[in-house]
C-alpha cells in the first residue's frame, strides 16, 4: 500500500470562550495517498475550515499532528512550516485571495518568483492559457469576473505543481453555472497534475465527485462517510 501523502493523527482543537473550553475538533484521524481526492463536508461551524487550516499548518492543533509527505508539520517552527507549504501545497479560496495591485500574470508568477524560478513569466503565461485566460494576462483582478478571478487562482495554485491542493469552498462566491465550469476545470487540472486534492464544500454534487467524503459532525469525523 502507498505511503500517505497526508496523515492526520489524533488531531484535537480546543479554544477558550466565555463559557469555558470549546472543542472544535476531537481526535480526527485519516490519511490520503497520492492522487486521491477528498471532500470535507458538514454543517456550518462543524470545524471543516479549521481542519483544512491545520492540514496546511496555518493553524496549530491542541494535540495530535499532521504529516505531509512524511514531514511532521508541528515538529517544525513556523518558518520551516512555511517552507514546506511553499514547496508542497497549493491553495484555492472562496474569496480568490488575489493581490489587487498585481495583474493576472503577476499573481500567477508570484509563487514561482518566491521559489526563485527564472522561468516564472513563461510558466505563468502558459498556465493562464491553460485555464482560458491567455488574453487576460495584463488585466487586474478588479476588471475580471468572479469566474475569471477563480481561474487565475487555480492557475496560481497549479503552476507550482504542488503535491497537495487545498480548496476552501472554491465555488462559494460564484453562481451555479460559473461554479460548475470552475470545478470541472479544477478536477481536470488535478487529474493532469496527479495532485492530492482536499476540498471543503457544502455542495453534495461536488463532494460526490471526490474519491472520499469526510463528514464532520460535532467535531468528529463520521467514518461511515469515508468509504472509497
């Protein structure tokens, strides 16, 4: 059996509020191998986005850990975690998270430039063409539609050829028809790149397209929803 690319090991997340200790996640355990896709589903406030942030090493668990390609993220300091994210992870967010003062091309070039790639412009141009925005290279986010902005975000995520793509409600800001087109493109790019995909979604249709579904209820994973 293949070694997992993501291994979430007994992850618990607790926070303090006025009523005492609130447990957001309780001893979450699961793993994914390379090229698998998984949808994290559940009601609002169930801990889906918190789990995604912990998988990325952006948030820290109260206990437990996450191994990414065998690397224990929480045995590292923040600088080293950031270096692992830059090398192995791509992100797509509901709110696009594009830099408004950069053109579409410059947004996609940025992660390559941070890696010190000398072919950043060439690779970013090619990737924007792949997502159908070859004529929009010099446009700023403010003049792009929501669907176009999300395609720029997809190009930025995939241009670094990440081992893992994390997507948090990637169609949440889009109308149904645009969201369908964006998701079709995401799954197509994911198959081509052989990336492991983890996405948070409320959309049952999108979740059903993934290899696995992880339903979170009251901070716990419903293992019955994880069958292949």
